[in-house]
C-alpha cells in the first residue's frame, strides 16, 4: 500500500483568512471527490482557546495553543454527491485575531482512522522553525509539517519548506500592524519510526513562530452505502384486499429470507385511528394518514424466515370497509440495532388532490436511502382512480379494490436516493379523478444509519401465584435480553433477578419467581437489555398456607369490547377491601376481545391479546393484581364456538406462551386450573376446548367440559379440608333449557343435571361465579340446578343482555340495552374467622355499588341477597 497523497493543483486547495476575527470560513475544494479525506489546518494569532464551532463531520486531530493556536482537522468524504456543504466555518474561543485556514484534498488515507501519529508542538523560532519529530506507526504514511511565523510589522516574511518536503499551500494575513505567514508541507514516508525533526527557514527573521507535525495513515475511505432495494417479482410481494371488512390478512411473500426487511402498506376506507391490531414483531412507520380513510405503513425485520407465519393480520378499529394491503421484501436495509434502524425519515402525510397527489418532502439523513411513495385513492364509482408512479420512481405494488358502487386503489413506488438532505416532493398522477386521496414519503436506511429502535415493553402479566412462587411473562419488542426483578419495596431496592433470557421470535419472555415468603407483598419489574423498567411496576401478594383461615378480596368480570380502555378496569385496580388490601387477583371470565379469529393463526391470536393487554386501564389492572384467565367464545375463535373451532389450536398454544397460570393439563389444549387461598379452593374451568357443538343433541354424550376435565372437577369438589369452593366459569348455569339463543349450560342440560346431582349428593360448599350474561345478578340457589348460589359479573365494557332464567336478585341494569355499553364488574370480599366463611359480593357499575349480597358457609349456612342500591 502506497503512502497517501496531498493534492496541490488548482481546485484541490482552498484558503480563507480574516485580519481581526475569531471566525474563519473556507470554501470546499472544487475537485473534492468520493474517497477523499479533506485536511484543514487552522491558525489564530490569539493563543489559548478552543475551536468551539466546527463544521459537521470534521474531527480535530491535533492542536498546539501555547504560542498562537494551530489546529488540524480531518473529514472523510465517502460520497462527494452527498457532501452538499459548499464551505466550512470554524470559530475559536480565544477571541478576535489574525485567523486563517487551508483545506486540501488527500487521497489514499484511511477514512476510519486518518491520523497515524501526532508530534509535539513548538512555539519558538525567528530565522528557522524546528518541528519536533513524530514517531510514525505505519511504514507508508504521509508526513505533514505545519509552520507559522509572524512579524509585528505590516511586512510579510517567507517560509521555505524543509529539505525533502514539498509545499501543499499556505496563506498570509496582514492586519496593518502585524503579519502572519502560514505554510503546510508534505512528504511521503517509506518506513515506520521517528521521522526526525523538520526545519523550515524564515527570512527575514520573524518575531515568533509555531509548528507541529503529524502523519496520515494509508488506507481508503469506504464508499457511500448502496440504497436498500425493494424487490418486485411475484415471489417478493404479496397483496390482499377486502370489499367490506375491518380485517386484512396478507400472505408472507414466498421469497422471504433471513435479513429481509418486510414493508407493509395498508389502506382502509374508513377514517379514524390507524390499525390497532398489528402482527407481532411489526412496528408502525412514523407517518400515517387518518383523516379521510387510513393509509399506514409497517415494517418487520426477519431473523428466522423458516419460522415466519404464513399470513400477517391487521385489524382496523374503524369498522368494516373496502381495504387493500401489500407486503414486499426490501434487502440492504438497516436492522433495528443500537447504531441505527430501518426508518431514516418520513415526510408529512397529505390528503389533498383529485388528479394528482403531491407527497411532501422528507429530510433524508443517510447518504443512501430507499425512498417509498405510498398512495391511496377512493371514489364513489367502479372506475378506479389509478395512481401512476412519480417521475424517476418505480412501481413496487398496486392493489385495486372494486365494490358494487365504489372503488379504492393502493399504490407504492420506490427510488434509490444517494444523497442526504431534502428529498423534494414527489407527484403521482391520478386518473380518472379521485374522490379522495392520501399519500406520504417514507425513507428506508442502509446498515449503520437510520433511527435505532430502543427496547420496548408491550405488556406484562403475573399469575399462578402460590405461597412461595409467582409466574411472570413479558411481551417485548426490539429486545435481546430480558430479566425479571422482584423486591419487597415499591422502590425496587435490593431486587432479586431471574436469569437472563432471550425473547422468542414474537418478543415473549417468561420466568418464575421462586423462594418467596407466604403472605408477603412483592413488587416486580422487567429489565430490557440491562435497563429496569421501573415506570412499569407490577405487584402481587403470595398466598397463605392452604387451610389457614384468611380474609382477602378479588375482582371478577368478563366481556370487554375490542380495544377497550374502560374505566371499570382502572376502578377495579384501585379498589381495596375490608382488609385495606387491593384485590389478591383478578379473575377474567372470557371475551377479553371480540376479534372472532376463526382461523388457525397464532400470530393473530397473540396480536389480539396484546392489543387488549396494552390498553392503559387494562394494563393498570393486570399490574395491580395477578391475572387468572379463562376464555369464552369470542376470544376462543368466534361466537358460540366449541372444541371444533378452527382457531382452537392457535389460541391454546398462544395462551400457554403468554398467560402465566396455575398448572394446566398436559394435553396442550384445556386451560382448566385450581388454586387454594386459605380454606377457599378456586376452580376455574374451560368451557370451550372440549365442548360439543351447541347444536348437537342434548344426550349423555354431549359435553361442555369433556370427560377428563369433568372427572378432575369432581375431584376438586371432593377435596378435603376445604371450607368453600368458588367455581369460576365463563357462562351462565341457570338459564332454562328453552334458552336457545346462546351457548350457556342450558344447551348442555344433561351434563348440567349430572353435575348438579353430584354437587347436591356430596353437599359441596359451592359458589358459582360466571360472566357471558352481560349483567350483574345473584341467585341464592333457589332457582339453580344443584341448589347453590351464583353470581353474574359482567360486562367489563359491553352492551347488556340476560338469559331467561329466574334470579332472586333480578339483574342490573334493568332494563338492558343493546346500544349503550355498561362498564361493570364484581368485587368479592372473603372473610374467614376460622369458623365461618363469609363472602360479600358487590356489583360495581360506573364505579358505584349497585348490587350487594352476602353469603356464609360454616356453622350456619346462610344465604341472603340484597336489593339494588
């Protein structure tokens, strides 16, 4: 490798001087080329001070400020086209004086580490200036020697280069009463080690002098990165459209490979918020149009192509409408690492235009980007307004949607851009004229550039709490390592950590806190890549020893509309019982969402749950108390579904990854479980995973629980040393057999009669708590098969309805409404003095107690119920 070369021809060197200022500006050499390293040598007649204003991209490599101030700066030029500056400005804090700069081109310099070695400065000399030696590390370096001489007269002197060195350039500054002469010399070296001193002659003698030497490393300046590439063949893109739906399901491009960036662009005719349910691992771009329809973009970095789901699902919160989507592969994009990420910039969104869409400019920061132009048109005509790519851009995908009387067109174009700065606007033609349009620009960065994605915590849950352990899970994004921390202090002092674990492909991580103390409150948090998320604390209290009389409270309810952030969740999180403690846990009895997945899509199942868990008020509840959760029909797969639901395998698998629970059956399907608090045994059953279709004949073979779960349930009822069994089940037990409008126990009357007979024959001390019926109600057992009390606790956030069975308390609200949502839940205070267990059940609606009943088991089994308050 040869030594670097300093170029000295016209266009290779520029200078700038001022006689009495601290600021100097010098033009960029006209011949600046890709691969150059520019060198700037500055001198100020004022000693001391620093250079506090330095042009972007320049690095100070040397400075000697004892006599005057001499400094050397370098700047690599990967791309001359991207180097849009036309001049460079420095400022020194030393004050006004004779200030000058010379900038020259060097080639063959290592752009990553331009300077090989720097010598000591010198501040003396009249007829000669002796620069101290520098010890070169490289055997083939370029030696630069800097000299300056000054006179206290208006006459300049001359500096002659040292023997063996050639002049690069210099300048003279005259302030009327004093003059500074500055010279830079260069010499190619062929050996490492001491260069020896270099002596420049000065004539006539100067009043003072300054000098310094340094060597430049041989090497090269890496060229500018190539823009990422959007691929457009049939195997590289995928599309989907619907004529009237809130759900868009887009296939994975067939050629998807490790390292790809998948980009999705979606258009939905209904205006409102952008898509709220997005596939796990996808992130929204920082721009979307939502004012007259929705146009939005999302991205996902692929690390395991073989494990990618076959379909990606988005769901709009804005109701059913015509919609379109495309997913396409991009290669050469930055991964979401600490030194950058795929999104470089985004322009503002626009909704203006009928025959043209003018996308506002984006400010590109990387020297090379893939610029995407995303467009949507709509019309109340089947003549679809088609978008043509803007000038110099290539179409990546176009998806038309035509209904019986209207149309929509989604179009995406791309262009590789090799300069930073403003992208300028992009104009796409529309023909025929559209009723409404939307558009924006989005820039994808190459590796090493763009916006880094910090680790994100999307959701966290605690559950399966016992006397000495608790299970926790976290849903994360852009995270490589997760630990869970616990402490007995809300300040998280002296925390105990679980072992670090890598989140799975969807960002899920799980752990178990062990070695806990019974009856003790703990706080816990999630650590993402070494940072403890103390702004997202959870808390739980371990259980007392089984059989030990204990008083506590818990909350229970079901049925929250999709995307619900109802106040009922926050109210339950903040409420405390007679002991002064919050709920020991929350029992969720199903229908956490109403997405009605209806297909074997684990990614959609996970996204639907994460969407609910990420709502602020729901997140607050699940942070305030552990969750015990069983599904109902809408979150199992669809209205009134049974074990044959196409979504069953997906939701069963995802539940086990996401929800921390008490031990589950080993068949990988059912989620029935039990846990004991003191003398109270909680039994939570699964009415879906083994259920016969509700339309099947109601015979002895028709089942809601399945044989194994039913046998397990009977064993739970017969457990010794239990003062009360609280059976938590998703739907109603009491409806008459003529109730055919839903899938409650009335459709499984034969199995219900079998269980009722068992309960009565074994005198099981039982309370049944259920949801599904969207009302608060209570029965003392007189209208219930099996003669045990039951409580209906619903809905968290839904319209209301009831079944057709009689109830001793009636129901709330009365009358029900099919249009107005209620926000309700049940609150239970369990008081055990060792002789008698009293359960005080409260029906809470809009934060107020609207129903109250009290039941007891023990010396005197008394059943009572209150009236609406």
